[in-house]
């Protein structure tokens, strides 16, 4: 949170200066920034920062832009930076609306420069560390142990017959999603296989997926939820961008859903071997459809110990909208289809989004031990108590 405040302090000063540069009073510029942070994850924190601004800095606009970009670069790649780009574009549009656009060339150039620099920052995500790649072998244990764990996984959610289409990972078929489907079916969801054989993540699957989606939608007369694991999440997001009117929500599991054109992963070589062409050359237009944020609820399940896909590519910009959630679990990439916490999060989020409710950070007392968020909180509480004890002594 401290790092985020550092970034937002300088960004808000830059955005305010941009407003003043274009003729707004300091008060009006601050009001415009406040309006654009409405509904943002850090809305309250942003208001505090905005209220503290008491001087005009438009004469330092270039310096403020450079400082903002520098901090973004130092903090490292982050999908949430696209929310900052969106805020700047909204400010620019609000200022120039109804006026001659030639008068705002300088303002637009500043915004375009920020957007391009952010794109460069977000291309610097490193591949998974060697340790994570080696630890992918634990997926054998995950797939074996699920047979023992499955009977004890809580079944509190009621699916009420809502349709869910499941898409398998790269090189996987419907067998890969058998436990997720079995669990969702046991809760009352109506699950559908993808039925297109092994998923090679090729664009020619899309017409058949579109047809399948239309058939399911027609059968139920209800919007369809899509769950995609790894490469399957790529199709889930593309379908959501193409057909938001037929899709209730998407849920991705360890899926690279943005920046794939520049993604560094050990499976790239394998993908190129199977296809005979480089991934970039063959699917550039196909993968470009991944970049926009879908207009439907999005839940991204990821693990920071992923050994095949850089985890930062597997999360969406949660600050973009309130119905975008990123949930971390423990486990390997290859074992996510047999991960008890993945099953629980999938069911909980499908139900919560359908009902328009918020999901708690963790589930019941039994479930909470499966989530890294619980252990992080426990660690903070422990350290806090430890510090207090030291002060008392």
C-alpha cells in the first residue's frame, strides 16, 4: 500500500497539473480528478491526496510526467497501470470536449507519451524463476491427492442450473477439467465441455466456440459463465470481448490474459514446435483481442509459484472496475485443475457474481486455510503483536 501511495501521489499531481494547464482552476482540476477516481479501488486514499494539493504545478508538467513514469518503472510491471491511462484519457476528453482538437495537441501528446511508456514498462515481466519451474513436478501430488481431498471439499453453494462452459488448458482436453466440472455439477450448475479435442490455442477454434456459446444461451435463455484454465482462459476473454450480451462472467485459472505477445515463458518453444511458426507471427491479430478489458465480471485465479506462466500476466486490472477480482491460491500451474482451493474459489465467485454479491476474502473456517491471503493477514497480525510485546518489555 505504501508503494501505491507513492505512485498515486505523483500521478495525481501530474493529472491535476494537466487540468490547470488547459485552463481549469486548481479547484476545478481537483474536482475533475476526484470524479475520475469514483469507484476506484483506492478512491478514499486518492481523495486524501487530492485534498492536500494546494499549489499550481502546471509549469512543471514535463517533470511530473517523467517522475510518474520513473516510479512506475521502478515499481515494476503492473496491469493496473491501464487504469491510470484511462483516467488521463477521461480527463483529456473532458477538457477538450466540444473544442477544436488542434488546441489540445500538446495535452494529447503528454497522454500518448504516458500510455506508450506504460506499455514499455509492462513488457518487462520476467519469466518464472527456475525454482518455480522445477516445482511444477508437485502437480503429480496435486492430481493424486485430489481423489482423497474431493469428498471433504465443502458444498455450500447452490448453482441453480446456471450454465457454465469449461475450456481446458493448452495441450489439454475435457479430461483436464473433470474435477472442476464434477464439483460444479455437484453444486447444481449445468456444466458444458468444450468438445474440441486437445486445445492447441489456435484461432480456428473461435467460430465453433461462438456457435457452442449461442446454442447454450439459446437453450437456457440465460447468459453463460465461462471458466478457462491456462490457454482456455485466453478463449474465455476473447469470447467475453466479442459477445458480452451472451456471457454472464468469465473466470480464468492461471491464464495469460494480457501482454501475451511479449510474454516470457518456457512453454513458448513447445508451442512454436507444434505450430511450425512463431506464436507472434501466426496469432498477432488473435492475441490482440486479449488486451481490452471485458465488459462482464472477471475473476482471475493465479498462483505466484506458477512455473510455466509469469503470474503477472494472469491477473486483470482490479482497479479498472469493482467487478474485477484477482484471487491468489497455493499450487503449481499444471495442478490447478486438481487444486481444492481453485474449486472453491471457482464455485464461490460464479455464485457471487450471478447473485450480485461480494465474495469474502476467504470462505468458511475450513476453507480459509487454503488461501495465501489468510496467511499474509495472520503474518501481519503476528508481527504487529510481536512489535507491541517488544515495546511493552
